[in-house]
């Protein structure tokens, strides 16, 4: 599952397309995103203004559930537009020119946010995130360990965990890309998470990943209140109907996917 043409028709226009070089599976960039972030920041930040702080933005240490771990990030205090690219050196956060930040948005590093984006009120970018150009991260939308390519919108009440979204993707209000499978009581007590296996061409492919959300190809439309199960691979130009829960597996490009009898009904466009 490394035929990227089934997912990304605009990959050459993506500023960080090299993250897909040499992959075996389309989800591989998520597996090593922390390592990738270092290289992307090294490439992106030299042209930016390096800052320790910025008016209208509070740079601070953020509490976590584990008192031994401290995370640094920014909290947006005022409505502002980034007029030229900036890099918060101590935080590992890059923001491109023309991007608008709205009050109460939170960004943890490392993160790379492209040009002409909207990071709206209540948005929460939790780190290890690449956001392309002309994207929307909207109200009460959370992104963690994920990649968004250009012109992609997650405007309202979305969760994007351990996922890759191509260009011109739209998540309807309330769309969730789940990244963690159900666990038994024993697995929870032992703090054990089984690797996610994906059925592809009649075989189970072990991803080796405890958490994996979805891969959504270019022009995918997710209807309001839809959801994907961990390990959903959605080819380009698919439309998923509102209130649909999409099981894990591969969905070939160019179809309408609607619920029928508790299973996906796939109609070729």
C-alpha cells in the first residue's frame, strides 16, 4: 500500500512532499513523524524570523497529566495575522506568513503551520503536526501527530489523531478520525495496546503501530458527524455520508460511501 497516486494527486505541490520518499506503506510518515519534524523544521526555519515571544501570544510551559513531563507551547491572546514567517526557537513552532490566529488557540511544538491558514478560536494543535498552506483548523478542533496538506479544512469540532489528510479535504462538523482500538479490561489493566492490523486485498497487514487514525486522499469529503475507525485508508475523491462510521480497511478512489445495514454501501461516481 505505497501507491500514492490512489491518494494524493497534488503531492508535488505540497511543500514537504519528501516525507513520503522511500516509504513502504502510505501511513509510514505517521510512524516516524517526530523524526520527520526535525528535518522539516531544519528546512523551513532559516527563512523565518526567529523569536522567543510575540506580542499577542503567550509563550509558556503547559501542564500535562504526567507531572514529570512539561510541554512548552503558545496560547493566542489576541486576534492577529502573521505578516512574515516566524519561528519560536525554544518551542519548535513555525508559522507561515498570512496565517491568522484567533484568541484561545493553543499550539504545542513541534509544529509547522503553512501560509494563509486560519487557526480559529479554541483550536488545539498538540504537537508533531504539519499543516500545509491555505488550511483551516477550526473551533474546538484537535490535531495530534498528523499531517494536513494544502487547502484542507477541519472547521468545527473535529478530532484528527495520527492521521494524514491530503489536499482539498473537508471534514464536516463533528467528524472524528479515531486512532485507538477498543481494549479489553485486562489490556487496560496491563497498559497494553495491540498493534493495528488493516485488511488489504484479503490479507491482514500489521502496521506495527498502537495508534493510527486515517489516511484521507485528496478531495475526500467527510459528512457531518461521520467517523473513521483506526486504520481507515480512504482513496482520493471519496464522499463519506453524514453520520457514517467507516470501518478500517482500504477504500478505492472515486465513490459515494453511505451506510446500509450497518455496513458501507459503495457507489462508484
